[in-house]
C-alpha cells in the first residue's frame, strides 16, 4: 500500500481545493433518473440537451472536514489527501488502517487531523473512546510514515478538530496527556484568517505553536552580532536572513488561541498593508529600521563568543551569537509586517534585515515595550489597553490597579470561556464588532467597579469599603466571583433565550452594553439585599446555593424580558450614555421590587420620584412665567441705562447681537414676515451674557438679581447668575421624554417666589 497514491500536490492540489471549496456536490444524470435522485435529496441545477445537472448540499460533517482541509491547504502545506477516503496503515503488513479526515505535509512536518462536528451548539463532549483509539495508533502510523518518506525526517503531530463541541475537562486532559492538539472553531478561525492575510507564510506561525521548543536541525544559527546594554537590559544587534527569523520567530497575536499565554499584544497583520510591503520588497526595496525581538533562551543563557579583536574603551562587544535552534524561541515585538513582507519573496534568503534582540523579557515587559514603541505611532485603542491591563496590572503594588485588573480579567474570561453565556459576545483586544459580539470590556469593568463585589481602595492602599466577594487577593476573589457571575448570566440567557440570542439584532435590548451593565448591577443589588436583610455572606456560601437565592429575585426580570411591550423596548433600547445605563438599571430594580416587595435597593425611591414626570407640567408653567418676568424686567433696566436703542448699543456683546440678528432674519424668511427683531430672538442664556457684559452686572443687575443665598458665594458674577443658565437648560429639555427632578422643581419654585415680588414692586 503506497499512501502517496492517495495524496495530491501541485496542480492536482489546486484542483481538489476548488472542489473542496464548493458547498454542493454535482453530478450529471439522464432525464429518466430525475425522480430517483430528487427523492434522495438531489435538486435540479441545470437542464442540458441530453442530460440533467443535479446538486446536493454536502453533509455538515463533510463541510467541516473541507473547511479544515482548506485551512491547512491555505497555510501552505504542499501534500494533502485527495478525498475523504484516505487511509493510513498502522501495522507493518498494512492490514490495519485508520481513515484520516485531513492529512497535510510539507518538507519538515506531517499532520494527521481527526474532525468532529455537531449541529448542536456548545454540545458537551464524550470522546474517550475516539481519543484513546487515536493514541493507540500513533506509534504505528509514525513508523509507516517514516517508511513512506525515507528521505525526510518528518515531525509528526496529531490534531483533534471540533466544531460546536464544548470539550469536557476529561477529554482535554486525555488530549494533553497523549500530546494531541485540540483545534476548536476559534483556533481554525484564527489560522484561516492568518492564511488569508499571510498566505503560505502563515505556516511558520502554526509550526511554532505545534512544535514549540522542538529543535530545527537544518538551520544555521550562528550570526555576527554586537552585545550592548540599554535601559538596564542586555541586547544584541545583528543582521539576519528573513527566512531564518521566520522559522524561529513567533507573533503573539491578540486571539482566543493565545488566551492561556497572555498577554498577547500584536494586531493581526492586515492583508492590504502586507501586500504593499511585499511589492516594495520584490521591487528591491528595503527597511533600514530594526525589527525588535525577544529571544527566549530559557534557563540557559545564550552563547556569545567574543571576537578576537575588540575596540578599546567600548562598552559594546563584538562576537558571534548562537540563536536557539528551536521553534517559537523568538517573539517579534515590533516589525512583523517588515518580516512577513519577505516571506514570499526571492530575497528572503539573500537579503538580511537589521534586528535589535532582547533576552528573556517577561511577557509583561514585552507588552510595555510594544506599547511604548506603538503609542508614538498609532494610538492603542481603549479596548486593547483594557485587554492588556488585565495582565499588566494583576500583580501591581497598587491595590486599586490590582482590582482594576481583576474586573478586566473577569470581563475577558466571560467572553472567552465556552461555558459562559457571553462567549464570543465581548469585544476583546481589537476583535471585530458584530451584531452579537458587541459588548465592550469597559462595560463589564465599570459595572463591577460601580457595585460592591470587590473591595475599593484609596490611592495609598487604605480600604474604603470591603467587597462582598473579595477575599483579599485577586486569585481567590476571582475564584469566588467569576463562577457566580457565570451562573447568574446562564440563568438569564437560558430563561430569556429569545431576547438574549438577538444581540443588537431586531431591536434587541438584553445582550447589549446597557443591558449587560444593568444585569451586573442587579446581581450586585440582590447580593447586597441578601447580605443586609438575610445575613447571607457570598464568601462563605457555595456558589450553587447562592445563585438559587438570587434566582428568586431574577424571576420577575425573566418575565419582564419575555413580555416586553413595544413602548418598553423602545425606551430601553434608547437608553444611551451614562444616564441611560442608570435609567435601564433602575427600571430593572423597579421590576423586581414590584414582585418582591422586600427588595428596595438604596436610591430607588428617590430615582422613581425624580423620573415619573410628576413635576413636568408645573415646571413648564413656572419656566414660562420666569421667562416673561425676566425678559420684561431686564429689557426695562437696559432701556433705563442705555435708552431705547440699547440693543444696538455697547450693552450687548457682539456675538450675541450677531446671532440674534441672524436668527431673526432666518425666521422672517421662513415665516414670510418682516416684523421679527433681534430682541425677539434673545434667549435667557443671551440675557445672562448681556448681564455679564462689561460693567452691566455691577452697575445695573447685581443688587436685584443676586439671590440672598448667593450673596457670599465665590466665583463672582458668573457664579451669581448660574441660576439663570439652569433655567435656560431646563427650558431646552424635551418634557415629553425628560423628567424634572425634585431638586430642579424646588429651584424653579424658589426662583418664582423670589422673582415675582421683584417684578411686582418694579411695576
């Protein structure tokens, strides 16, 4: 049995690739066979003169196998199985064979990939027999592979690829113990995207992950270099062929596949930019600036042989540097585009590129160096900074920063954990926003920090107040708080599933930023209620028991979300900004309180009083009265001081005059009138500007328009006329949507009581 007969390469590989990319199977049949094929699921694609062209959608399993096959083909593997029926012998007489879903090989490696897919999302796995059977055949397959390719020493790796499966802890442990790699949807998506941008060069990134720390026998690793010192770090400066650095180097892209080796910090390479770099290189262009790397030498220091003749009085030393001959032994901190620009170039082994190499930098130090380099070139986004800070600040000497890292770690984990209802719904690093993946890390961070889950500290590390889940350290607090949030979100997502699944689609109002923020605040409110009213302390109760107590108060919310009216949906959907989050959150508090009367969170009564529009109608009347009084009185005082032409006199600031004249002209034009004047278009804010102009306040207005309670306040005339600006701001509100607060109503009432006697006495 010659396995090479079942493999394809070159043009044949491209031909199979085209077929694998199709979603349907196609065949040509005679007319009389139509009914028989249609009863078997085939549909008509095209009528030909003497036959019919039929098509049938490939099975879910086959589509997934093809997806995996195409990913590895695009990664640059030159030999692959030509169909689904490839079998690999694992006995010397070839009587025992194993069907292989995907086989991929290059000059150095061979990959065997088993594919498992289910149409049920997040299905719990039980692959004990499958995984153990794979392991039992690895040795035999390795022996037969070496016989089939005697001229090569191929590195072998088995991969278990899954779609829609949530692997059990037992299955993960089996794969790990047998050294079988697991590729889930996130991993395949990463390599698919990487191949789309990098082409065959993306294979280097894959091999670095699969064969980390394994030796690369054939590479020449000794290079001339200069050793120096900078910022307290030893570094090496040298030039190297891009091909060597591509094999040794690795980029920690911001992707779910690197969540266990965080912090990862590099942007995924943009194809358009890479194409331009490759064109530049192929035309003979070059980059004089250095690629910045970190060399992972492990416990052993790098070998650096000093040259015989050293320059006198120089701190730097000349010599020969021995790079590690291992996959993933070098991390590219800056310059990935420049490096990968050579990947498909004729110059990859004839040119050299300059490199500045640090030694054994911790990943946190790499991130800081990356940010220092890039912040001066392109702003690091807030979402990315949050992603990085979850690692950088974890062990900070500042407890404030530690708890910030804790809230960010929780947010990130909720988005990356397959057991989380928010899996793939949180924008992590610079991942793309979609209608479902729309939650910002900052939303969850702020919700946690605004509540009482974790301890709050002063800048000097003194405690402001203790957190309900805080055990004094990030790790132990995370182990308590995270499972609680996980299970609480799970209850909401499963019992309000129709609304939860929408994301931002179809006016969804639950799994969006304002909804998630409010839910976290509600979880916190319920915990505080249980602590204060029922003496239930989260740090001393099992998570399952705690969540059971919490669910009693969440049940009314589930009913609310499942029976939303169109009016309520619009109101929640349009809750924007910080005020919108508070409004949404308080609405949820009110919903629970109506069904669970013992639940009355602090501040809810005051908020409801201020948001029921009970003061709106009377406030509108008071504002109208105040405007009439003020415009009449201020005009009279100005006429007394400046005469009837006060408006065109120095009494009015030039910008106020210009704006009023323009508004009057516009109104006259639109309303087909000629009688509207600039004075008619003055607002209360404009009158305040006139009061403050030059000496007007001191000479005309101060005695009459300084409120008794403001007579001794600091800030001069601006502070003493702030009440007038507040009236103007309220006047601009849309009273159909805005609710005048009790404090605002009290202000208006006091102003009316104060100004009406003034107006009457002047009359």
